[in-house]
C-alpha cells in the first residue's frame, strides 16, 4: 500500500496506452474524454492504472462507475483512489469487485458517496 492507502499498481502512460489498446493517440484521448478511462498526473506524467484495461480494452463496467463518481464531485485522482482502495462495504476494492462482475454493488456504494 502507498501512503494514500491505495494498493500499488502499474501505470500506463499515453504511449503505453496506444500500444496496449492498439489504438491511435486520438482514439485513446477520446476514450479518456468520454470517461471509458480515467488517469492522473500525480507522478508528473499523465498515466492510467493498468488494471483498468482488460484483454486490450477498457473494462466495460468502468465508464458508468467513473461517471457516477464524477457526478458525486470526485476529482480524477479521487476516482482512481476510491476504485483502487479497499472498500469496507464491498469487502475488497471497488476495482476488484468490478473485475469480478459486481458492477451494480459498486455503483450502489458509489451513489452513497454524493
């Protein structure tokens, strides 16, 4: 865990995302602008947690969850921190729950944060 309580994760820069997603830079930027992915500049360079990509695509259930959290007033950094940190009500991190197919439970908890 890091000082913020978020489990360490691999981060993908824009060039990494272009390669991993096999998409042009403009398309990668659009995925971010349209909330399919969320990233941070906390390390100085914009990057996205690698766990948000599954089988070469953004995790499908991530977009709606990002939008719910942003609507609740979360910054991009706060969205990432919440997704990666253990959530007591879910018994694991929201990201782990999304990866396990528990989108509804994650969004239910996210809606209570507004």
